[in-house]
């Protein structure tokens, strides 16, 4: 079960194969309803095409807001004009599709693996259709009873604090970059007051594009792991000394998305129907202040990775599904929960919290790894293979000896 919501499941297949998920068993990958290759496809090229313009604006610029809202309206109008019922694209219906697939394929029992939003989906599936599920593996867990816009701030704070704390604890990094957390806070405030505008070449090549680095952009690049965690202290030090190139290139990378690959229509239908209700915009700001005390409100007012979401959802206008979706999954089906300690999208602490109502669960934290753990960690792959072979007694011994990758130490 792929992430997003709206991610291309088939595009993940090489990662899953490289991680060995089909080494000893068949691997079944299904495009979720509305995703690329499904009919209808809820892609929003209107949203993709504004990316190059948005990176050249402040993260919360009124012009960026206008572009996003206009693109969302154009996409919604086009999809609904074709007769698409956007309210039918939700996690409950999504889970029912997987239950139907098992029946259609005449498989008595199968294992379920999901990452990111796919864990929200997998837990909903486990709650609503437990029959036929042998075991469930959750990678970078997004608990359906908890996920909301304010929740994104708790994960952002946990993941970023863990990276900075690991630098402080590593003698070489802590000595070269003393008080890196203070450096980050200073740079967020400085850039929010005086944004940088420069041309930067995307990492994949091509002509340089205009990018603006402000406090909101810097924060969101860290949440997205756009600069690898091992390079973050060095990149922050460079930024503080007038060399913003690493962050500028990372910002430029989002200027040229694959148009039509992400099903933004599914993203918005799930976010607007299940994640946004019950929390005001002031709740998002309050959660941001708890995660990063003293940071500018202009940075903290927008949920990480989901800017202008309340306004987008007023346009998207799908039914409220929180009463049926925000229900705690309770199960005795063997469950593996794998988290990366550097994950700033789905904080690692949510693994243990989610496990409290899953009586036969195993929780594993992989040090020094961010979001979507299994493809990045040979140890996580070993644990998953062991779990699928023996769901009630997986071998987790490899975790004890793991250490994060050493931090990059730049020249002075």
C-alpha cells in the first residue's frame, strides 16, 4: 500500500524488489483508486505546473497561495465535470478495494505491507476487513485515529530534533557545529525576515531556476529530507556563512515534478475529508509553537508539506469522514511497526503509541534513517523478512548494533 495519498504504487515497485519483498513470496502491488494507471486518474497537472513558479516565491507568499487555490479549483472543476464523485475517494473505500482484490484473486490469507499513508490505509483495512489478513507490516506509521494537520508538527519537531541531537552527541559533529539547533532557529528567523533569492540548478541537471529561501521553505526542506540528514549540520553552517547552495539546489529540485504522476485529487479528498476537520487554523499554529518555540508565526501557521490546506479544502468540498475514520484500530493480528529515528514526516515515537492497541505487535526503530525505512535499511529488510516468515517471533537482533551514518564535516 503506497504512500501519499496519491503516490504512484507501481513506481515504488523497484524499491520493493530491491528490498527483497518478493524474494521468498509473491508481491502484489495495486494502484489505489484515483492513482496513476487507475480509471479515473485523479492527477492534477494544474497543480504540478505551478511548481516552477512557487519555488520562486516565499513559502507563504500571497501569490503562492493564489496559484495553489486557483490550480486546486481548476482541477476540481475538471474532475467533477467528468462526473467524478470526489467524496468516494477516501480511506474506507480504498481499504474495501483491497479486501475485494483478495477475494477476486481467491487468496485465503495474505500479508499486508504499507508505508506512510499506506499505513493509515493498512490499519483501516485491518480494522474494517480483518478476515484473510495473516500479518501486517507498517513502515513509517500514520495512525488513522491521530493523523491531522496539527499532528504533522509533532512529527516535524521530533524528527528534526533527533537529527540535531545526534550531531550534538557525535564528537566530531558536535565539536565542528556546536549548538546546531540554535543555528537552525537563527537561520529560520533570518530568512523569514530577509529571504534569499538566487538561481539554482536542480540536482538532476537542467537550466538553473529562480528560487526563494525563506524560513518556511527551509523548514519544509528539512521535513522532506531534501537535504540528506547526514549533511544537514554542514548545510546549516554553510547557510549561516553565506553559502546557501545546498538548500537552494534542494528547493530547485521541486521545480520540475513529473506532471500527472501524483494523484493530487486523492491527496486532497483524503486530507480534506479525514485530516482537516475538527482542527482550526489556530490549532495548527499552536502545534507549531509547541514543536518549535520562538520561531516566527508566519512559518508555524502552515502545516509542514500542506500549505494553505484549510483554504484548499474549502474549495475541494468533500464530506466530513472523521467520525468513521478516526477510530482506534484494535487487533490481535501480528503486526510489525518499523520507524526511522530521523523521520520528520511520521515521527518514530508514533510506532510505540500505535502498538498499544495491537496486542501482537513488534516495534522497531532504525537509527539514522528517515521516511520509508525498508528500502533504506538492510537491517529493516532482514527484520521484515523474518517477520513474514514468523509473524509472532521476528528476529530483530540486527537492530541492536545499528548506528547512524556519520555526519558530513565540511571545511571551515
